[in-house]
C-alpha cells in the first residue's frame, strides 16, 4: 500500500477536539481513523462537513472510553456499530470496523471486526474508503487515491454486488458522479445501474428524494441526469420526465451562474417535470415532500406561462393571487429557456430581457394586504357568513382591478353607497 500523508494545511484534522478523541480511541492497542467524506474532500480541496471515524473498538468500548474522557456519547446506531460522540457541541460518528454478512437490498446484518481491509471492502466507492489517522497518514486499501486523481467514481469490487447490497447505491453512484466525477461515468457502474434499476422500487420514498435532492444540489447535475436518463434510472424514480425531457436543466444551471442565484433543488426539480398540477401532486405525495415544498410545487404547476405582452400591472395581480414564490419560479425557468434560445433568434433575446425585468420586479415588489375585513362589513350592517364572504370577495376584486390603489376609506365608501342604493 502506497504511503502518503495529508498535507498540513488541513487544519480540521488538527483541531483539539478531534485529536483528543482519536487519541482516546487509540489507546491500549486499539486504533481510530477518520474515514470517508472528510478525507475525500480534503484531497479534492473541497469543504469539510461531517467527520466520521472508524475504530477497532466495540460500540460499548467506544461509549465507555468517550464518557470517561468527558465526551458525551449517544448510541445512535449501536446495532450497526455507530456511536455519536459529541465534543464541545461538535458531533463525530464513530463506527466499529465491520463486514456486511447479510443484505436484502435495503438493510444489512453486520459483524464487527478489527480488519481495516474488510471494512474498506464493504463500502460503496473507492473514493469513500480512504482513512487518515491523527498523524495525517492516509490508508488506501482499494486504489481510491488514483481515482481521486483522475476524478473517477468507481464501485469497490463488482458494481452489481455493491448495488444488490443496497439499491440506494444506484442513486448514490449518480449523485457522487455529479459532485466529484469527470468525463464519462464508470462503464461497469452504468451497466449495473441499468440492469438493477427496478430494485429502486424497494426503497422508501424519503430515501429516494433525499438522494435526488443531494444530486440536484451539485454545482452542475446535468451530466449525471443525462446518464440517469440513458440508463432508465431517471424514468424509474421520476416517470414524469419520460416524455418531458431534461434539456432545461443545463440552461438553468448556466443562468444561475450568470445571475448568481443560489442553488435551489426544488427549482431544478421543476425544470425536469411538466407544470401539470395533477402529476406534480402525485410526485409530491410519492416523495413525501414537506408541506412547504408541496405547496410550492402545486402553486408553480398552476401558473400560466408568462407572455411577452405581460406588463407589471398584470404581474402584480398574479403575485397577489398566486404567490411570489411560484411566479418567481416560473419567471426563472422561462428566463433560462429564453436565454438558451437567444442565440437562435432576436425574438428569444427580447423575451429573455423582458423576463429578466419582470423577475427583478417580482422579487422587489411588496405584495399589499387587503385593507378591509369581515369586522368592517359587520359594522356596516352586513350579516351572515355567505353574504360577508361574497361581499368581501367582490370588494377585493375591485381593489385588485384598481391596481391595489384604493384605500380602506374608499372601499368602505363604495359599500356605504351600495347600502344607500338598495
């Protein structure tokens, strides 16, 4: 195994909390190393998020040592060998070396051990099976370092075997390719994903959406989505895209960069599916989206395309009636589409300018609040819920058509006049 060290500029490794924890877990002949994403991202020069630790200690021994050293230990997944150790508010997932001895495509039965090679072999991708100890020595049992250098995403061992252990690895294959891969995805991985894609139906909707959302958060997920479409994986989890296409995602990514928009996974999802209310409702239910995301997707599906003739007065009405977020989503997607076609015609260029102006207005306009309520009508003598509701709606329609210009006093004056004329 090639000997290599992590460079000294990786300050996270030398943080006091982590060094103390690694020291405690490595006493009396035991050993602990950081594994996975923190090592991978350090080598790639990317930000470090969670720090996971692998150790030869059993879960019970992890808890005893961590507690004795003044850390807070939480048995978050002891059946799988995982204990969360909290040091000064920072959590570290500490997991005993293990082998997966029985799998069903979703869950695994594990056996704890002390063999680092076996622990590496049971992981998903070579770039995720790199370890580093407290002295910055890197341990590579699966040729992950060379895959880091070539931006290759490759399953450990046979791709089909790894996928059959957990079908979620199909989505992880494309997600990690979107984040870390280059060129064409690994051929064996593509072939295995295409062959075993129906296994995704065994997974919970929450797990599927969790992976899809992470994929959509990549800087540019368009190449990964293209290969998901080619292998049939995308249609398996997002049948709404089958006759719709994924062309819009690339232009949306480019437009995001041009206008410095934040990456928005739900907006990117909207670029992949048709704005059809019934299908969007099914999608939201299937993925078990949050109520907020469900409402946003449903409202977006209701919005009619913004035309070149629309002006700010009409846009104000839509913003008030439908909601700012859905209108902004629509304008962003139409702007991205127009920009994609702008080099093809002057008309599309004109549209992109128009959508950009409307988007700026939609983001800045303060949506007003209807100044009259049911108590005002009761004070004037109106009675009954049905009458109150109809009259309020009639008055609100007048106010909206006035361009939201009429004041509360003017609206109440209209009501008084109506009462006199009765």
